[in-house]
C-alpha cells in the first residue's frame, strides 16, 4: 500500500515510516518541519534501505495537499501532524485549535475530493479525561480535558467519527496512544524535542547525557505505591508496529474504530528513573518538586481490543525502552542538529 504520513518527520511518524517500509509498504512524508527536520527523513531512508518521497508543506494548505494526492495514488493517510505540548496549548489555545483541527479538516476534504479511502489518526489517552476509572477501555465516554491540546484530540475524534458516519466508503481508525518513549534500536532516529523537554523520558535522557543538571519530579505525595505518578509507557517501535496493523485493518474495514495502544502495565516516575540509570550506567540526579497542574496520579490502558482485533500487542520491556532511548541520546547528544548543522 502507499501510505501518506502527515507529520511523518516527527518522533512517532519517523518510526512508523521505518516499520511500514519494513513491512513492504511505500510511504510519502508531508511535513512543514515546525517540530522536526529533513535530516530525520534522510535517516528513515537509510534505515529502510530505499529512498523516501518527502514534501515540505503545511497540511493546512489545501491546494498543496490536493496536488500531492493528485500526483500519488494514496491508499491510506496517517495523521500525525499536530502541535502536542500540553502547557503551550494553555498559553496558545488558538494556535492549537487552528493547527490541529484545520489539518484534520483539510486532510478529510482533500481525501474526499481525491478518493482516498482511509485515515489512521494519532489520538491520545488524554481523551479519557479526568473522570474515567483506569485501566481505560475504548467503550468509556470521552471525559473533560484539562487543557486545549486534549480538547483538540477529543474534537478531532468527533470530526473523524462524523465523517465516517456520513461517508460509507470511508474507513477511520482512531489510535489512542498512551506514553510513547524509546527509539529505534539503531540509535539513528529518536525523540528530539526543541528547547526544554516537557515529557519525562527526554528530560531524563538529557540529564544523563549532561545537557541538564537535574530532573525535577513533579510530586511525591500521590496515592501511588511510591508516591510518584504512574503511566503506561510504550516503546515507540511497538507503537509504530500498531500503525502497520491499523493501516492493514483500515484497508478491509469501513466506519470508525477506536483502539488503545498501550502495554497495560504502569510504571512510576521513580521506577523510570531507576530503570534508566540501570540501562545507561549513568546516574540521573533528581529532586522532588511540587505537583504539576493537570497531572493525574495514574492511568494505564486496557489493550485487549487491539490484541483481539488488530492482532497487536506491545512486546518491548521497560529495559528495552530505556536502553534504546540511551543509545539514541548518547549517539546524538544534541539530537539531529549534531549532524545536520
Ligand atoms: P512530533 O512533533 O515529533 O511530530 C509531529 C510532526 O507534525 C512534526 O514533524 C511537525 O513538524 C509536523 N507538523 C505539525 N503541524 C504541521 C502542519 N500544519 N503541517 C505539516 N506538518 C506539521 O510529535 P509526535 O510525538 O511524533 O506526535 C505525533 C502525533 O501523535 C501528534 O498528533 C501528537 O499529538 C500525537 N500524540 C503524541 C503523544 C506523545 O507523547 N508523543 C501522545 C499521544 C498522542
Ligand atoms: N514528570 C516529571 N518531571 C518532568 C516531566 C514529567 O516528574 O520533568 C512526570 C509528570 O509529572 C508525570 C509523568 O512524569 O507524572 C509523565 O509525564 P509526561 O509529561 O512524560 O507525560 P504525560 O502523561 O503528562 O502526557 C503524555 C503526553 C500527552 C498525552 C498523555 C497521554 O505528553 O500528550 O501522555 O497520552 F496526552
């Protein structure tokens, strides 16, 4: 199949491109490089052992998207192209609503005009909101979100479900990611956040490599076994494999389906720090600070539906996630910039 990856130069998109090509599919990447760089595309091609067609374009640009769909007979779109920083979304809500909703509408319109039959969407566990009990299961209702980023995901799911209801020829697969970490085992591609990392794993890795002095753990008085928050961390390559299954499922299915992509096992912030130290043989200095606003004490996935319907299950362990993150970080201490600049 020919799969168009909107936002495919980013962290999850780049790993998905490699796994799709390893499974025998062809990919086209469309990215405006607002949170990534062309070097990532070069490395995808290097890992895949064949060239990758990439377009520098804004997915909100309908004329550009129509031209790309007219030039290529795309079978499926994966929509990764979003702004994703929770804190920034509180400060810049309009930018988040504009970019995330507009990319989705533009893709759906351009797909309809060009007869592209299926779309896989990067959603998030955040749509379960603050009220649902865990483990989260797909049949639970959307909850209320604590920030505009989360609301964009919730709204985009609604838009995609409505589009599938109205168009019997359209297949929509909504993938709710839990907490992706790790990197390709080669150390050639990985997560490369701009500025100070918001998320735990890239921060831990940057402390270990000497780019940051210490980690602040946001709260150690939660009602969890060690007092720190617990999350369902999933290896990004397992997540990428979930996309391969989702694309193949979408080809033989119509309507909208939702899948959690998680491991079903939570780890605490302290467990992550200690696992990282073990796997990198580096010490990670940390101190406890106040809770971060909007954080939930813990949540994790019920991942049974993806296993039953997609035949997908996360296989990699926490040690794999830490080892591969460290390989990427130690080989690329400044991210992609160390080679591209
Ligand atoms: P990322 O920022 O690394 O990748 C997103 C890519 O989209 C970037 O390459 C960026 O340049 C591109 N992009 C953004 N807006 C664009 C636009 N208008 N036109 C063209 N390209 C555009 O993020 P990621 O971690 O790979 O996440 C991918 C998707 O998964 C996002 O939608 C994100 O919200 C979602 N998600 C991520 C996580 C996570 O923890 N990483 C969790 C749940 C959901
Ligand atoms: N944490 C720290 N210190 C840090 C960074 C994070 O203690 O410097 C803690 C947080 O307080 C939280 C845990 O590490 O308890 C995980 O935090 P992340 O920011 O790594 O992940 P979140 O669970 O907050 O959010 C992530 C994505 C969201 C997505 C959500 C659910 O950033 O986009 O997972 O999928 F919505």
